[in-house]
């Protein structure tokens, strides 16, 4: 996989966004990089995170026949309200984990599943669920 | 004594006395980073019926009973020595101990007992139960 293809995909997202108003969303991807220490008094753990602001994400509903089913290549059932989030790899050059979260319009979404496009390096495909 | 003080006391007692750095404690309803691997303790504080109690004419107090439930687990096919070592360490921390999280208030633990769950999703699980009660003056 070449860097060139990654940039071409990113450019394609950008062009699509120019063609369809409102298609591209700005999201904040929060990557958990290390586990924190448990605070007994508060009953919480504050993990170490790194945030990435993505300006060219695409958010869409799952198709009706995908709800209550496992999507192709996935391993988790899609529930009503789940969303599909596409992010060009060139905009998020990390290995996501299921501990990460996404902030969209001030709301937090959990990562339910993640896979890459068939070339394995051009587009992140997330199944996300409102926290 | 409130349920929150009780939680802090029990979790704090475990957190302070658990010394096995090779294992991970999964605290109730707290995010744990995936994948969950190695040796783990999954802690829950459960409650049973509570009753009013009196000693003579006064004072009147409420007795709250519960169970500290802890699912100890190790990866499948790794034997039971490490699991038993964890169980022994956990039991020693709570067996017949008495905590005093607030002046005049106590949490009293009984003798731990085990329930074997066998292999669950690739992990060998044993649940440890430690009965306890606490009294609150009201």
C-alpha cells in the first residue's frame, strides 16, 4: 500500500464533501494510549489519551438489513442507533482500539468494531454506539 | 455508614493490600483496556436483605448484609497454581477482618468460599465470595 493511495482516498473524501454539502463531519477521535491508576475515592480510572481532530469523516446510518445482524467482515451485532464512521487512513494514521472513543457534536460514542477497507490501509471503517 | 463509604472501604482495603503486580483488578463498572489477558480479579460488591436490629431498649440500628464477589481468572490451559495463589491471597485479605471506615462503624467479614465456573470464553474462572455485614445507627 502506497502513501499515494492513502492521499488519493483522502482527496476523494474532500471532493465528495465539496459535492455534497454537509457530508463531511468534524469529529474528535480519542485514542487511549495507557491505562491509568484506579482512584478508590472517586471510583474511576483516568486513562492517558491522545486526541485527533478529524475534519473529513463521513457518518452514516447502517442499512436496515444490517441492523440486528453482523456486517460483513465484522464480529459484533449492529444495534438500532449504531452509526458507521468512515475516516481516511491519512487523517488517522494509528491503530485504533476498542477502548477509544469518538466525540461528535459534543456527544461521546464508543467504538464497537473497527476494520479497514479491503486494501487494509486506505479507510478506517468504524461501528460506533452512543455512550 | 452509606453504601458509598462501604464501597470505598472495601475497594480501598483490597487496593492497599493486593500486592501481585502481575495481575489486574477489574473494578466494578470501570473501563478496562482490551484485550483482557493474564491474571484478573473481577470485583463486585453484592447486597442481600437488610434488617432492623436493636440491642435492649436502644440504640436501634440497621444491619446491612452483603457479599464481596470476586471472579478470579487465568488464561485457559495454564494450570490452576497461579489461580489458587491469587485466591489464597484474596481470601487472606478479607478472611474474618473488621474494617472501621468511620468512627463507631464497622464492616465485618466472614469466611470466604468458592464457586467453580470452569472455562468461560477461554479463561479459567473461580468466584470467591466473602460474606460481610455492617451496622448503621439510625
